[in-house]
C-alpha cells in the first residue's frame, strides 16, 4: 500500500493522558518497518476553500483562531494546541490525496491509506467533537465530487470505526450522491446512528446505520459487509469507495465492547477490495480511531499485508442471534432482499 503521512500530524498533542495521541501514528510506523512494499507520501495541507465545502467557514476560522491563541479544551473530549490547525489541514489533505490517488488508478499494492490525525468522522458541519476538528472523509469525498478530472458522480463511504460516524452522517444526510454506511457499537459515544435514520429529502435511502450489540465478533461484521452493505453499495454503483478505517472495534481496544480480531480487518479489507472491483470503484482508506497501540498497529499492518498478497483466514464460528436480528432490521428498513443464512 501507499501510506499518506506527515510529521505535522504528530505536533497535534492533546496530552499524555489523552487516548488520541501522536503515539498512534508512531506505533503504526514502527510496526510497518517490518513490512515490505511500504511507501510513504506527504500530501499538501488542505486549503480553507476545500474544507469549507463541507464545513461552515466561520467555524473553521474559529478553530484556526483558537489554535493560534494556544488552544485548550474545545470540549471535554476534544483538545487543541497551537499546532492542531496545521495538523488538521494536513490530515484533511492526506485524505484528499488518498481519494485522488485511488481515482488516478492506484490498484492492488498501491492502494492508498491516509494515516493522518486528528481523525475526522465526528466533526459536524459547524462544530468539533469526539477528538475531531475537520471531517477528513467528508472533505475527500466532496473534493472528488467537485473536480471534473475523474468524472466522479457518486461516492460511497463505509465507516467501520466502533463509534457512529455522526459527522459524516449529518453532512451527507440529505444528499443522493454520497451513500454513507456506519457499522458501530450500539449505544456507544455519541449515541446516534439508529437503524431508522436512512436519510431525508434527496438523500432518502442513502444512509445506512448498523448499530451492533456489544460483544459482536467478526462473524456479525462480515455478515453485515456481505449482506446489507454489499447489496446497498452494488445498487448505488459508486465511482469512489472510501473506508473510514477506525480500529477501535478490536477486542483488545480499551474503549469499546465489540470483539473483532485483528484478522477481521484483513477480511473486511479483502471484501471491500472485491466490492470495489465489482463496481469498478476506486478504493481508498482514511484512518479514524483505534486506541490500543499494539492492536492498532497490528491491524493496519494486516490491512497492508492483505493488499500485498496475503490471503485472509475465514472465521469458523456463526453469527450471533443478536447480530442477526440487527441485520434483519437493517435489511427491512432498506427493503433489501438478502438471505443471511446463505452468507
């Protein structure tokens, strides 16, 4: 894979006790030293105009001024320092690079993965929250739609971070050119992302929320990917498929109760690669959460190995009854005809 990375993203330092620390990127980089075929690309920072396509300009200006004055606590969870504005611009720029690189024909081992920070999927149109200031995936999606170079009419986004991607959800909720899917732990921060939230107006039907019960393992997630997600994205026929790749649904992550193994991320990546091939969509990954440093680094490395030729290992167990019930409700809400027993 090609990894988008910048030292600027390390300068955003919310403090030693904060889970979203620069050590996240350091751990990933250290783990990837053991791998062959790793290439790093440093993209330009995102400009204000590009970010303002999905964010309120006054809000962005207020973040910049907040950082210029030294930062502090934006809210109880979201902390900035003087360097945060530059890091956020760089993180959004790396996400745009990932989308653009994918659209320019990156395939197989060259599949782009942006490992910028701060993450972005909780940032809404006019506010920061959940460690996020600029919605990187939303900026990348809108930037692809706004430029005629690659003739992008539709973008699909799969957010597999353990938390609901409420910011991306809200930004595109009334749009028919972006299909957003979030698979997340039910009831976890920020408490949004119910099954019956499917979009409104022109966007009716182009938002899918899959709130999984605590304790769900990879069998439930793979059934979601093979069932409602694959059916919805195939019908939508995107030109670009973005993965908001959080790794905090891992069974050893400290802040969630979903029970994914490291192998689950290889399996989901492989399925997204196949789906992108089937729909002739460009594919790119954008880092979101993941707060157990070892399992975060191992999971990112395994995604890389998957694109470097490693065959993922299928699980042996069956999907739980609770996960099956959730997926049946999702299929009913979106009027999709998928036999989960056949997956």
